[in-house]
């Protein structure tokens, strides 16, 4: 899954919704992390901390539903969250840490 942040449009979306092996946040080249943080907070999706984006679980589920996630999505999502927990990339509240890539 790729969480896309478009600061100019103040929009957050989700692509590759059924790919649970490459979870990250994609931002445009030149986007300021402070602006990305503002968009994530205003949309309720998450926040930027120490160079990573922390994505709220319920927000990710809502983005997946809006992106047309398939019937098996929840199983794949739960497996991804379990992996993230084992690696220390998930908080007790289900917020998941994602690295940032510039498109």
C-alpha cells in the first residue's frame, strides 16, 4: 500500500491497496515535511515524527475502503499490522510507522 499525500490539494489517498509488502508514504519532490504533517493532521490520517509518517489504523482502513479494497483486504491488513508490531513499527493504538518516498 502506498499512502499518497498531495500537499497542494491538501489530499491523502491510497494506491496499490492490496500490496501489503511495500507500505510507505509517497510525497511530491520538494514537499516540505511540515506541510505534509499539516495535511496528515488536518485529514486525520496521521502525523510526521522524526522523519517517518505515523498512519492511524482507522484512517488507513477508511482510505482502503474508498480505494475499493477487496474482500480479502482485512486479512492482508491484519497480517501487515502483525508484522509491523513484531518489528516495533506499530503503536499499541494501531498507528503504523511508514517511511517516506518522494515521487
